[in-house]
């Protein structure tokens, strides 16, 4: 027995070192990827590049590191559940393989615990610190520098923590007064108040996903249509390209006239339904004068030039891509959406009849014991694809909301404050994605760590109403998107028919006027 103890301790030590190395490698991979993504969207002429103060450069650099860390945690939270499902199936297929021995339940459990911890840290500490740090200047009367900014940021964060803690205590008292009935309960931050606060944030994230994901289902068809060329019977690329080039020449002539006379040259330019700008946008340009008018026309010229480039690229695409890839992509998206609705409907029915338990974790799950899907590896692969599909649609739907579309990150044009806000939004949504997948019944994988201990997951009414609202909203968005083009075409046809009837009636009336006048003269 004494000889076995060192071997057991040595095995535990090696397993711990191996898991920490894997955690570090995964984090470095996510961190480097997140840094590259932020670098693609960050505005290059921001303050950290044009300032000559070394303190400002260091402040912005530290804030950039904090944002990158938070975005890396967001990516880890988004891929956490698909990675766990895939790991379970790999362990079932190759239980004795030497190459997958590192992939065990302890590793996956540690990933869930680390993601939960760092999600809280990023959301409540790092991102607020990054924002207040770049906005700080130091207290008046003190020497300016990094230390003064750190002191000011720390004081502001403490005040913010006290304010949020007070609100959390009041809300928890209203919901469950028995757990906050003593003075000692105020000190139970880590045991109750912080988990309760994260539970509220996760509930907010799930509500945001309830709004974003159905919108993303409808918006995704438009996004894919912008990258793929529609078949020729649905769209005449040559005609659109000709209209766009004529419009570009027209704007150039009007811009030259503005530069010479300062006045706008009528008539109003031609328009196409597929162009990015509309006549209503031109009305605002027509009201401008002098330099403002010139800038407005330059913006419109830049837009039409981008449209001409896109149309020129699309009209040179191959026949195969135009007539096969686009319909196939639309069919795949429609199939994924229909499967999603069917899974939510099945989950709702099983909840109503009591066949399925609530998503809150009540038992300890061990990886690699049994498959979580009735279809085996194929079903698990489908679950992973659908969860990733939810991730994409929720991200697209997030920036389809009118208010949030104004802070959508733009390539090389996003300010640093908007980067911080976007990192916070993405972190909230990605942390709520495992909860969404479990609530809607996309997987039977039990949420590990503190994710599965969120109390509102055990509320039957909340889970049932969420499933019903999600299903109805998805169907309405999908039907509206599919029938929108049909309704527009019907309206256009009816309008053309009415115009044709009016043109036919007018000549008849004109022909009847001399006859009526002659009849009246004869009677006289």
C-alpha cells in the first residue's frame, strides 16, 4: 500500500500539469485569434495612435489587452458546449486510444469552471475597468500619471460595485427574503450574491437571445444572398450593373456641377431596388448647400462605386455558382431553421407531458459513459452544427436590432469605446448560449459547473413560456421573410395593372368628349 501511494500522487500531479498546459494552450489560441479580430475592426486613427503621451499609449494598450482577454473568454464560452458534446462522442468511439487520454471528464469540467469564473471576472471587473481607465484623467490636485488614473478607476469601480451590490441585495430580498434576512447575509458575496447577480445577467442574456435569434434566422438569408449571386431567373445582374454605372456617371456630373456652381443639378437620379441608397436618402442631400452638399455627394459616389464593384464581381461569377450554390445554400439554411423549430416544438411537448426534466442539473454527469443522442455520433454532430448555427444567427440578429445596429463594429472604423461595448454584448450572449441550448432542448448534455446551478432554470413556467415564445417568433420571422418578396412582387404587379387600366381609360374619355359636345349642340 505504501508503494502505491506515490504512484497515485504522481499520476494526480501529472494529470493536473497536463490539464493546466492544455488550458494555457487553448487560451493562447483564443487570445491570439481575438487579438487579430479586434485588430481588423479597430480604428487605426484612434487616440492611442495619434497621441504623443506615453501614458495614454500605455492606458490604451492595457485596455486593449483586457478587451482581448474578454473576447477570448467569449469565444471559449461559445464553443464550450459543442466541444463537450464532441468530446463525449470521441471518448465513446475510442475509449482505449492513447491519443485521446488527455480528453477526460476532469478536463472538460475544469473548462466549464474556468469559463464561468473568467466570464464573471471579465463582465464585472475587466471590461468596466477598461472603459473607466481610458476615460480617467486622475483626481484633481494630484500628480498626473498612470498611478493617478489607476486610483481614479479603482475608486469609480468600488462605487459601481457598491451600487450594483445594493441593487442585487434589494432584488434578492424581494424574490427570496428568507436568504437575506440577516446582517451576515450581506457578507455572503461569493456564496449567494455574486451567483445571484450572474444569474440575473444570464437571464438578461437569454432574453436578448430570444430577441436576436429569430431575427437572425430571417436576416441570415439576406446576408448569404449578399455573398452569393442569385440565379439569372431571380435577378438580372447585367441590368443592375448597367443601372449602377449610369448612376455613377450621373453623380459624377452632378458633383462637377456642384463644384462649379454650388447648386444641385436636376433631375433626381435613377434608382434601383437593389442599390444601397434610396430616394429618401437623396432628399436629405438635396437640402444641403456648398461644402455640405459636396460631402454628401461624395458619400453617395463612394456608395455607388462599392455597389458597382460588387455587381461587377457578381456578373463575372461562374454558371455553377450562380445556379446551384445559391439554391443549395438557401435550402440548407431553410432546413436548419425548420429542424430548429421542430426540436423546440418537440421539447415543448415533452415538457408539457412531463417526459423531459427541467434543464437545471440535479445529477453528476460523467463524460464518455453513454451517448447523449438517440442517433449516436450522427445525432451528436447534428447537435453541434445546430448549436453553432444558433451562435451565428444570434450574432447576426444582435446587430439587426435598430438600437444596436448603430454600434455594430465596422472594418477599420470602430472606436475603442464601441469595441468595449461590443465585447460586453458578445460576452453576455456567448455565456447564455449553453443555457439557451439546454432550455430549447438541443442537447441532453448536462450543464457542468456553476452553469447548471442557476436557479431560474428550475422554474417550469419560465422554461415553458420561453420555448413557446421562441418557436412562435421564429415561425413568424421566417414566414415574414419568405413571403416578403412575394408580397412585394404582388404589390408591384397590382400597381402596374392599375396604371395600365388608368392609361386605357383616359383615351376613351378623351374620345368621348367631342361626341358629347356635338350631341349637345344638335339638341340646341
